C-alpha cells in the first residue's frame, strides 16, 4: 500500500515537473536581432538601429525577411528597453551577426561598447564588428539579402567572403576585443558602406584609389566600401578594413590593402589577383593565389627604432594570360613569378608605411618582439605601439606558380589579320 | 565506525570523486586566479604548484605508512585521545563549513548568469541543495559510484571544449615567459597549492579504501590527474586569452566553450558546458555536505550521520546567502585558496609526525 502511495506521489510530482518552467520563453516569443547599428545621436549619445529577423517571412519566402527600427538613446541597453516597449516580442541578441559602428562614432572610440557586448551573455563572440563609411543606420537599411532568404546566414556569408576575396578580414567580436587589448598589435574592423550608383553610366574612377597607388587603371581591390563600381539589388557592400589605435578608429584601408594585410597577418586563404603583365603593360595576368606558408616576422630594435621584416610565401595557379605570352614555359615562368612578387611587395610596403603614423601594428610585428622578453614589466617599458610609428619595413615576398590551370600554352586566335589574342 | 565495515570501493571510484572535488575550480575561476598572480606565466605557476602538491603528498604518503586505514580524526585520537580527535574534527569542520557555502553561492550565481537568468537566487541555491541532500542521504557509496560514471563523461566534455578551442591559440600570448617575475611566481605563488585543497577527501576515504596501496594509488592519481587538468586548462586559456584580457574573464572555461565553432553547423557548445558543469558542481557539493555530516558524526562519536544532513543544509544555505554579492563570495574563496594548504597539507604532516612519537595507550579490555 505504501509503495503505491509513494509511486502515486512520484507520478504527480513528475507530471508537474515535465510541464517545464512557468516562466519559460518559447522561440516564437522573442524578436531576434540580426544586425545592430550604432551612430552618434543628435540629441542624445546614440542612435541605435536594430534589424529584426521575420521568421514567418523567411520560411514562407515571400516579402522582406527583415524589419528595421532606430531609436535615440543614452546607452545600448537603455535603447533595448525603449525598443521593447513598442515591438510585441522581447528583443534577443543571441542570433545577432554583426554590429556596425558609424565612422564618426568609431573615431571617438568604441571600446566601452565592445566591453558592454563582451559582458552581456547574449552577444556572441562570432558576430562581426564593422565600421560604416556612412551611417550605420543607412547601411543596415540597405542590407537586404538577395540570394538568401535567411538574413542571418546572408550576413554571415557576406562577412566571411574575405576567405575567398581577401578584401576584408576576420573581424569577429572576440578577435576585435582581443586585439584591442593587446599590447603588441592593434584591432581592425570590416569597412562597410552603401553604394551610390543607380546606373552603370554613373561609375566614376575618382572613387577609386588607383591613382594614389600609381596604378594605370583601377584594380579589383582599389576601392573602399561604398565606392565599388557596381549596380545590384542590394546597396550595401563590404570592402576594406578600418584600423584602430586602442578603441579609436585611426584610418581605413581599401580592399587591396586589406588583402596585403591578410597576407602579412597570416589569415589569407586564397583569392584572384590581377598582376600587370610584365611583357605587355596594357594587359593582365590573373592568378589564383593562396598562402603557401604562414608569414614569418622578425623585429630588431636599432637605435631604439624597430626594423620590421616579414617573409611571405605564396603559391599561385594561372587563371588567365591576356597577352597570350607563353608564361607556362618553364623558362618564362620565372618572369611572371618575379613580376607577381614585385607587384605584391610594392603594395605591401605601401600598406605598411600607411599603418606607421596611425600607430596601428595590424600585422602583429610586436608579437615577435614580445617573445624575446622574459618579464612583463620589461616588455611594457618598450611602449611598442608608440614606437611602431618609427618603424622601418623590409618585406620578402616569394611567389611560386604551381599550376597553369587547364591549359599548358596560350595559342592565338587565327583571323584575317593573322594571329591575335583579342 | 559502522560504515567502515560495510562500505568499500575501489581506487578508481575514490580517485574519481577526489579529482572532482579538486578540479571543479577549473569551471569556476582557476585559470583567471592563476593569471592574476603570474600574468602571462599562469601555466608555469600551475605546473609549479602541481609539482609541490605532488611532493607534499609524497611526504604524507611516506609518513602514513604505519597508520594504515586511519583518517585524520583517528590520527587526532591516536595523539590526544578524545580531545585530539575533537580538535582535529573542529578544524576540519571549520574548513569545510567555510568553503561549502562559498562554492554553493558561486555555482548558483554563475548558473544565474549563464543559464537561469530570471530565476531567483534562492531557487537556484535550493536546486543545488536538494541534490546535495538527496545524495548525502544516499550515502558515500552512492556518491562515489555515481562519480565513477560521471567523471569520465565530464573529462570527455572538458577535453572536447579544450580541443575545440585549439585553433585560437597563439604562443605569443604566453610571452613574456616569466610574466610577473620569478619572485611572484615561485615565492608569492606557492600558497596557491591550496588549489589542491580537495585532496583532504583522500584522508577521510582511507578507512573505506582500506589498504595502504589503495591510499597511495588514489592520492597520486588524484594529484597527477588534477594537476594535468589544471595545467591543460590554464595553458590553453592563457594561449587564447592574453594577459590582461584573461583577468577580465569571469568564467574562463565557459568563455572557451563559447569560442568553439566549426563552420555554420557546429556552434554553441556552451550548452554542453552547462551539463558537465552542473554535474561536477552537484558531485562536488554533495561530497562536501556528506563530509561535513560524516566528520561531525565521527568527531563527536554520534551513532548516525543522516539526522545531521538537514541541519547542516540549513546552515550552509544561510551562510551561502550571507555574502552581499557574488564578488564578496569570490573574495572569500580567494582567502580560502591562500590558507587552505595549512589544513590540507600542513595539518596531516604535523599530525603524522607527532603520531609517530606517540605510543598508542594499551586498550582496556572490552574497549572497541
């Protein structure tokens, strides 16, 4: 009899427990934020823009899959409170994929916002940190996914495009936070912007950085975000990186410089690179380049000024030879390798010299120097990030062309005018 | 000692529960605490205190030879009769009653931060306390045998978190190699052997594991494996979170778990962390509550320990909510980790040395 009573009590208790918590929240009771934008406010500290996912639209595939709202607020979390008053569901950041700061705000310093996100359990370290060349609000409003109905996946894939373009970088929140607090290198964020072009006739070469680099015409990476000559369904774009000194943005780099940064930093994977043809300056050779080995850095202090050396080893496959010159020949391949090395080295030195006045050791030369010290106090006395401005750079680039693609020689087209490559 | 004759278990089970009692700090704040002392050389400090703990246990093990099957209370009785036993018992009780509420509070508060954010603290405390009470009622054998099942699972989960975060390591983060300096590490850092405070359990398990061989095996296995887990955890944490960023991290291993990500599919491994974390916390706290009741019973020669469980639970609960906030509880734990070595290592050594010089008085006829 006693056993039956005990069994009955256990069943009643279990049934009560199995109903789950009284204060539980179902997935559909939350408003999932996928992008957060922070601008300077007009009347208060911040303009906070949230892009919310609309799950029912994502599943049905009809209509816009996101909704955007902006509030003026003194702080990030105060803004959340305000937004929670007029949207029907509670705001949740666990699926937030990107935080965008306006350039204006980033130049004033964002470390306090980064700390607020790291401290909050809802923000994930894998979300991306970006700086908008215009306002963050404008960027988020224009970031409408085209190829992907799921906006979170769209952001994730877009911001990870550096893995096959090299034009931005790994700017996840954890990475940014760690670099910002490091005494041997500096943080960087993805540069984002909104494209102004409505028609391809409006394309303006003035929006490219090719002239200041000494290029004859714009190469694929010679643009900042918001300046790419393109017409597409979505106006938002990612291209280049923003450099930080501590928590303050101090400069920006275009796509090609971001690519050189990745090569020197060691996160470069692969991308297509156009090299001016050494035999025909009006033509290009297109290479599919990947990092052969991680770059090595070496720092020497001479007269209290750093001499930073880097060795970058790349491998490449030939994708296109516009001039038709037979670089695939084992005698000629060296010419192409040398030209590629020279082109990349020149770009890298230009990039590194640009980082110097910004005190932005984006490539982590300080790591090498730090490893030579035994005590933290001794290392701190070096004041590396201050000394970085006095740096001199040596870069050794090695490009090995491994494969010619699916063609072993370039035969010309036969025409009435003879052999032509056009 | 009615229990002594009935309950015995193997050295594997005893090692598992001791390792749990020692290493649970890893899931709280150990990597950060080590980094606060040695800065970039936190891994070195961890290796150093592990070696010291091993040496001290070697000494204790040697000194224990003539006292097979005796725990610290038996040694106290051997030296000073009832008074000796009561003094040792009170020292150990104070030691356990100090740390148990602190750990209970820390686990509950952390649970509130990472998972049960909206539940009242008292509910989370009671959640743990209920588990502790049930386990203590079930007795030592149940706790120990359960630990033999759960500890390997916890170990696998822990190693998964560690290996999953390996791709973020950067060796420059543990440089400069000597961090805060040799004096801070090797002199000021020495009291950090208190991280092995949980080894105290081995002295009380001795009557249950019976033989000197088992005692030696359990002791060495506990120190070596705990030291290894500590070292791996602190090293990997230091290689991922550089100094001083690592000193900001509230729950270091949880932070590592949050980093684990392979592609878009394999993410959010911290949910696994919560499971292994609660399992180890429950085992840790259960054995502490049992130990308090058991030591009290034996110190004052009571017949049963079970009636003591609820009163001690109430005391622990009251003390747990005594701290104003989590930071005060952490501060209390810091003090404990500075002085705990005195009870864990110094007290047994002193007792064992004195006991060697004390002759056991001849037992009167009929005395058990």
